[in-house]
C-alpha cells in the first residue's frame, strides 16, 4: 500500500503564525529556569570532554586550550591531615630505622627490662635483619610519600595512604623483631624456662 497523498512542502505543516528563529548562544550567567525553552549551543570545533564532577558542563575542548579553572581545588583539610601523617611517619620511620640498625642492643635491653638472665648471641642474624628491616621501612615510607603526592595532585583523598603504610610498617617491624628473637635458640629456651617456673 502506497501513500498517494502529495508530500508537504517546506513549512506547510507548521502551525499558523509560527516563525523559525535561529538558535542563540547560551549566556553563562543567565538563569536556566527563566527561559521557557532550552537554548541550543552551537557546535564546537573539536570534541567536548565532559567533567565527571560537574555533569553537563564542558571541561575542555581538545581543539582549544584547556581552562585552568576547570579542575577542582585540592581539599585543604585532606592535604593538611596527609602532611601531618607523613611528618609523623617520617619521625617514626627514622626512629625505627635507628633501632633496627642496633637491633642486638635493643633486644638485650628488652631482656634486661623483663629480667630474663640471658645474653643475646645471634648478633649476625640481628645485624642482617636490622639492615633488611631498615630498607623495608624506608621503602614503605617512600611509597607513602609518592602515592600521597600523586593522589593530592589528582584531587583525590590521600589521608588513608599514610595510615595504611603506617600499619604496614608496624607489621614489618613486628615481623623483623620476631625473627630476631627466634634466631637465638638460647633465648627461646630461657623464655620457655621462665614461663614454666
């Protein structure tokens, strides 16, 4: 079945009195609710990249130069807390590294405080574990600083990075200390004997 009616000519089906008006450019300061019909925006020279933080607003055009004011500012509170946590982590890491580099003396002091009458003899293992532990703690702190700065530059929350790295450093320090304690068989026997007495 074919349509035998004549095809309408341009403008024949428009309502009486209707006049076509060309689209106007959108004014950035104008209130959108004041206009009865949404304004159409003329086509740009390049593809428009939308900003995920502001739906509907163009972030930049790849064809033109980027607007430096489009990126969200760094959260001041997050930057302050992250910097404070990194400063605390720095002093804690330096103190822990100093203790690890003299691990035999630290373990002997712990034994004297606990009144366990034994001399720590695994000095070679303590020196090696102290060096390995110091390198691991330094690498964890360096990773915390690098990841925190990277997150702050990307305008993401960063305060949890030093916290997570602090927990990781504590676990690594505890593991190194346990290995150093268990490296001396005489010390383990003395601790077992003191617990049984």
